[in-house]
């Protein structure tokens, strides 16, 4: 009953937190809004440990909560669907997500989220809204390694909800050091659905999307950090070249389409 994970969290408490939060948030992705899922069958083919998910980022919490839903639904046999929230009765308890320690201590709800699976780290580039330049804490890297050794880790390697920001070099360092299977995820629609924190529902009737892609092919020994970073940028569709794909007319048309959806 009091079995704990490597971070000291009691698993039965974590299980009930995931069940409760999953039940309370389900309609945000299947009800008030819809979540279009592509590629969730990839989840079922992954090993139980040492998997690193890399994704673009649009809100603090709504993105990762959606991933908890999709991962557990897929492991329960559903393909590209989160229909019937019963898949959360026996959730995967060794799913973790990397988050800023500052964010996870900002109130009761973030602290509850943290217990459900956060690996909290100190930002090296920003704190309390101010730009900083701080050395990476090796204990933070080690904690991510502990989480990978125990299960799956979700990370947002840009470290911000703003699009097309550079990938943090620490992500490549973690990949080369721990050699995880790296699975890219591309999300969209969450910025229009939720506020920045991903707690308050901002718009209803928004089509959210999540595409889970095949694991990246990486030569952990020979490949440079720069090459790994570039692969991630392309895989999660955040490479600067994606900004050049759409013409001005196409961008305006997409904005009109988004506006109509929100209306």
C-alpha cells in the first residue's frame, strides 16, 4: 500500500490523483473541445522505461495532461481515441514530465500536478520573469536520468510556450548521456483553447491536435549535439524553415480559419 517510486511519491496516492484529475479534465479534450490524435499506436510498441518524449509547448499544464490521457488510452487498447475515461482506472504510474521548479511551486494545483509526475528543474535562462544566466544543476540532470531509468519522461525542449524558439542544448546532453528512445510529438490548438497556464478554458469548440511520430534515429556515440537538436527541431516542426513554408496569403487564410473555429 505504501510502495513508493524513486522520488519518494506513494504510488497509491499518485494513482488516485491521476484518476481524479483525468476524470475532471476529460471533457476539455472530448466534450467542450475535441482532440484529434494521430499515431498513438506507436505508444504500445515502446519499452516500459528509458523513453523520452519531446514536444512543442503551448500551455503550462494542458499539453502534458492531454498526453497522460492519450498515453494511457493507447496502452488500454484505444487507437487515436480517448473515448471512455475508464482507461484511467489503471494508469501507467511511471510517466514523468520535466517542468520548471518555479512553476510547480506556484500554488496548490501545480503542487498537486507535481506529485502526479513532475521532475522539477531550475531554469538556467529565466526566473521570475527576468532573464538570467545560471549554470545547469547536475542534480537536475541526474533526476531526469532517474526518471528515465524508472519509466517515460515528457519534456518540452524549447523551455517556453512561445513557438519557434531554439531547442535547449541540455536536451541533447540528456539524450547522449542516457541514450533513451526519443519520440517526437507535435501539438496544436491548445493555445487557442486554454489560458497560458492551461488551467482555465478560454474557448470552446476548438479542434486540438496531437501527432505522435516514430522514434528518431540517433547515433548516440558519433552524432553531435547540434545534429540531435536539428533533428528535434524538424521532428516537432519548430525549425526556423517552417516559418518560410507558408506564404503571406496562406498565413492570413489560416488566421481567418482559426478565427472562424473560435467563433
